[in-house]
C-alpha cells in the first residue's frame, strides 16, 4: 500500500522491508468470500439507514459481485502492495465503479471488518470439520459392524489385559470423535455473534443498524461491546483448542494403526492405496499415512500455542499482532481436515486379521480375571479371589501352560470352591459375552451401540 493512499498524514513511502513484513494478502486472501459477503451486508444496511443512497449501494453490490466472479474464475489480480484482502477488494471496487466504491467504508473499519470475516470463515470451517468427522465416523461404524465377530485383546500399559471385540475398540474411537465434533460445533455456536459496526474500536457516529447486518450474515446477534468485538480472538482459541484435542485423538488412533500393522501385532493390513514402499528394503510396506497423521498433530497443537502466545498481554482493543491469527487458524483447519480424510480412507480400505487377533488372545493369561471373577461370584472376597488367580497364573507360567491347560486338581488345591465349570469361564467368547453391561463388549451391547450411532449419523445427514 502506498503511504500516499493513507491521505495527507504521510510525507514518505513505507520502507520496502516494512511493506513486505506487514503485507498479509498472501495469507488473508483466503477470506475473500467472507469479505465480499460482509461488505454487501454492510452497504445494504447503510442504504437502509439512508447513510448512502440506494443507487450507490446497488453499484457497490454489483461491483462486489463482479469481483467475486473474477476471483472465482481465478482472474483477480492480487497485489501485495495493497497489503491485505480488504484493501485489495476495496481498491478493485473503486477502480471498477469509481466514487461510489469510496462510500462502502463509511461507518466501518478494517478492524471490525476483519473480525467479522474471521468469524464467518471459522464458523463455516467448524461445520465443515464436523462433516469430515461424520465421514470418518461412518467408516468406523461400518467397520465395527462388519467385524462384530472379531475378538481381540484389550490392553492396559500395552500389556494384554482382557478380551474384547475389535468393534468395541473401534467404537471407542467413535466416542472420542463424537466429543470432538460436539466441541467444534459448540465453538461455532459461541462465536456466532457479529462484531460488524464496532468500527475501529468505539463504534461510529453514523446511525447504523447492527442487528440488520448481524441477521443478514446469519449471526445470532451483534456483539455487545465494541472494544471486545474488535480486540478479542478467544473464538479462535476455542475452535483451535477443539481441533487440537481432535488431532490428539487422531494421533492416538493413528498410533494404534501403526502398532497393529507391525509384524509384532499383525492385526491390520493397510491397503496398497494407503501405504508406501521403501527405497531400499523391497519387503517393506510402511504405514506412512497414520504416521503422518500422528506427526501432523504438532502443527495443530502448535497453532493453538501460537494463538495463545500472540494474544497474551495484548491491550484492548485492536493491535496489529492480531493479523497473525490467520496462518495458525488456516493451518489447524487444513491439517485436521486432511488427517480426517486420510484416516477415513486408510481405515476404510484396511483389512483386519481375525486369526492374528485370536492368536494374541491365547497367550498372556487374558482369562486370569475370569478365574478371579468366577470365585468372587461364588462368595469369595474379590481380593482373595484375585490372589488365588494370581497364584494359578504363576503356576501355569512356570509350567509353560495356559490357565485352561491346568488340571482341575490344581485349581482345587488353590481354592476348594473350584469345580469343572471354571473351564467354561475360560473360553474367550464366553468371557467377552459375560461383559454384558452398558458400555461393555458383549455382542448385543456392541450391536445396540452400532444401531444407535447409525441412527444418529443418518439423522445428521438428513438435517
Ligand atoms: N490485515 C489486518 C488484520 O488482519 C486488517 C486490520 C488492519 N487494521 C489496522 N488498524 N491496521 O488484522
């Protein structure tokens, strides 16, 4: 932007390095659609309030629509000398329609303009992420349903702990992502207030109608305080916090896919379409996609830290520091969008290995809890039952046997209450089916959870 364009205040041009340093259009150019929408709402309101003439307002709207079309066609010439998206569009408008273009900025400042644009952009980005999450959820629910018969070890401390179902595990991911989705939408709800009309910081002397612009832009209401409206970016902290939590979840999912696709686990085979080879080891098929999802978490969490630090200690109201909000917000949304899409593809095309999971259930004494529960169900205090089961595990371990391979006498030596029905309890299918509690892995519980989730996903698709 030429300093001359700011009016009579300047004798000299901005230094070249200062100009490059402060220009933001390469980043905020992405707000063009919101910028045009908010300008149209503003100028229509100005005409409605008789602050500008209807003819001028119509010319401005037509001019902005022409600019919209030229941006859509990729023909608009962005100019870093014009600093940011707002100045680029306004300059093009004035060039196209002349004097009337200069009236658009009446009763407005770039400070309320950019705050409005960012709220509009982020609101729609939150809704779009919610849709991306739904797409991944649909894949997970399908996989859960298709693999309802697959038993697998559940882990604590990454040690085999108790038997469960693959579907139960996949539905745990679903629950994590459901909460992420609701957090993102919650942020979208709270940010849905209009800063427009706050002008530079203290409102305007013109008789504007803030409720009209708020309504035209789909906001719930105008923001109550002009200093707050232009000076805070907590709505971005909230949205990016929700994304950061989501990407931590995605990273955990990704980590399990990496582990499960290792030779050591062998629970899952990623498809060729979502794996890569090695340039040196011909046998390799690497789970790069989940690794990258895991790795990209740093970008999203980093974006949150970036925003927090940028905002901390800023005095009210607008400060140019706030211009730095855009890159981390765009980066966080872009990254989470890609990660969700990649995981949906990778999981959707992966195949799970029933036999490997069943094999893993055989070693590791996953039935030890069954032994303790069997005794406790017959009146033995759980602590004592736990001790007895532990002793039996110890004995079996020393003999190189499984619990089911110990003779009944050994059980009865450990505790007089044992009878032959203990061996039924040691069957893995039975062990899973007996976990017939809300939230547990018994088939009918998991099937019900799948049905409920399907209903919810369908209702959302319909709405
Ligand atoms: N590009 C600026 C930003 O994103 C727009 C607001 C400029 N306001 C100002 N007072 N210099 O923050």
